[in-house]
C-alpha cells in the first residue's frame, strides 16, 4: 500500500495517528523534528506525508518542509495538520501544494477518508511517472537491408512535420523505437516523449491516466496528455483503447483541448500524436471495436515497420548490438558470433522479432559457454533440420517422402531460406551455396522459386503452380 511519513512534534499525536493507520493496514514512519523528517525522506521517499505545520525546536516549519518536498518530490501528496488552524493557514498550505488541511483535534473517520484518497492520488501519480519515464529508451535505428533503408527514408520524411503517424508491424519489430526516432530527429526533440501502452492500462482507468483528475478542494492530478504538452504522445497498441476513450481522444485531436475527469475547465495542449498497432485496424472497425473517424485522424501518414522475416540481412548486426547492450547494462560477458551461428540466426523463424532475438542473446550469454565465440549448438533448436553429431534430423513429414520429392522439397526450402537471408541478392546467394549464378537461376526456375519486391525488400517465394 506504500508507506506514510508522520511528522509531528507531539509524540502522543504522531504515535496515535501511526497506530490508527497501522490498524488499517498502512506502513508508517515517524519524525519529531524537521531534521528527522528530511532525513527520512532522504533515506526513502514516502508515498504520503502527514505534516504538522508547527514544529517546536526545528529549523523548518511545516510550510518550509512542504515547499521543499513539492519542489523535489512533487508526486508525494502532503496532508497538513495543525492545532492552530484558520482559513489563512489552510489556503496558504493548499497554495503551496498540500493535498488537504485537517485541524486538530481531528475526527478519525475524516482523517482516514482523506488518507485513503491521498494514497489513491499517490498511486495514480506513481503510475503516471512510470508510464512516462522514457528518457533512457533507445532511439538508435540499426540495419543495412533494403527494407530497413526504406523504413528510415520514410521516417526521415516525417520527422520535421507535425503530421500524425500510424506505425504498423508485428509485435517486437521496433515500432516504439521508430516512434522515438521520429521524436529525436524532430523540432520537438527537447520536449517530452510520453508513451501510453493502451493494452496495459485497465479500461476503467484509461481516462484518468490520459486526461488527469480533479477533486474539489484537493488539487489536480495531471494526466499523460498534459505531461506531453509541446512534445510527442505515443499510443502503443492503440487498437486496445476503450471505445469511450476513443471518442474523447477524437475530440482532443480536433480541438487540442480536454477536461480532466471531475473537472470543468478546458485544458489546452499542443501535442504531436504517433500511434502503433499490430492488429488489422480495418478489421477492428468492421467489428465495431475501433472508431472509423479516429482511424482517419491517426492514420495521416501510415508507415510499415518490417519484421525480421523481411530484413534477415540485419539479424547479425542486431544480435551483436544486443550482445554489447547486455554487456553494458547487465555485465554479461560479451562473445562474438561464430560464422555458423551467424548463418543459423538468419535462417531461424523470429515470430517475436527483435524482442525475441534480444531474449535469445541474453539466454545464450547467461547459460552458454563462459568464453569463446557463440556456436550454432548454443542457439535454440529448430523444428526441422537441427544438426546433431554431424547428422541432420529430419522432420516426420520429410522422412516419409520418396527421395526425389524429399530432395526437391529440401532444395526449395533451403534456397528460399538463403535467398531471403541475403535480401533477394542472387549473386551473394550463389556464392554462399557454392553454385554458379546461371546454374542457380536454372535451379530456381525448376523449383518454381521466384523473387519480387515486397515492403521495400526483395524476397523469394514459391509460385502457386510449382510442382512439389
């Protein structure tokens, strides 16, 4: 539930409040002077403070402490208590950022109501901070493939505008990194980048998190839209945003204004909106789960973020980057990739894309050999064709075919894998597989394998009328 720091120069009062709150399941800490109070805050920032306004034998009074706390830790709600209460003191405390003011002797039920509300405020603020803590997130884009170069070209075209961008692509393909790249290269780079994970926020709390909340006489909790003012707000998994919130967001996009939950005043904001999805939004619209008007407002500039399947040439570069990153962030011993591991990584399926690749590199560095290059045997085994003791283990379907059909099926899948690995480059594929380029062309024609441009990259596939 979080801990509460109680500061009062009267020992009986602070212990009484502590006992009451402990009975309600809260954790408390006690301070009798301003020095003790500041020492407790320095040791660990509390979730909530109950602060006496008059502190005998102290360097600072309650208002002084309040000012410093709101300056250094604005997310911490502070409830002021005093036996000398009057309207002027209460107004002064509220103006300095106090959550509420309670006069001694206080009513226990009233105190508990205020504490519970203040703790809910504290939870909301901590959650907002966690959701928008984005400064350390990566903005570097890595790749050399044709699909990657196409992506960078599209991103560079939108960086200097304020146009809304819709990023689509499979989960883990790097949509948020692309959004951060746009922000980092834009005129808003020095302003906030606020990320909203629409799939991770409880639907009933989405509006409070996004628009903030006002409680009469108890101050304002700002939402993520206000935090993003003059910067960028990024809606990750936008298809999971509740329908009710979609309607209100649509109005914000039209007017650049909104009302906090419980508030009456209009809040003006200037934000650039970037969204992403791994779902078919048109299908979501047809199913009644996404508003068509909002789709048109968000989908001004659609950009596809390619999967690793579409940019296999980049896999070794990304793997090496993740190895260096894991060394820097977790202290894991960096190891180079052997040629065999390098080749195998490019042929493996990656349904989880870059996120899955990073996880595999982390697992290998933790569980694999302590030194030396990463070998192919240390990588996760595949469904078809892992090598054990010099033998290729056949899948059940391949093992039941006649030799001619099995050989053709193997050759087709092998060459498809290699061509896609090298981004459709026939010359590089021929060099790797040890064939003359003209011979490879003849073999591909025999097997019904053709190449074409797809998503900015050259890929290979089997013609539908190709023989088995």
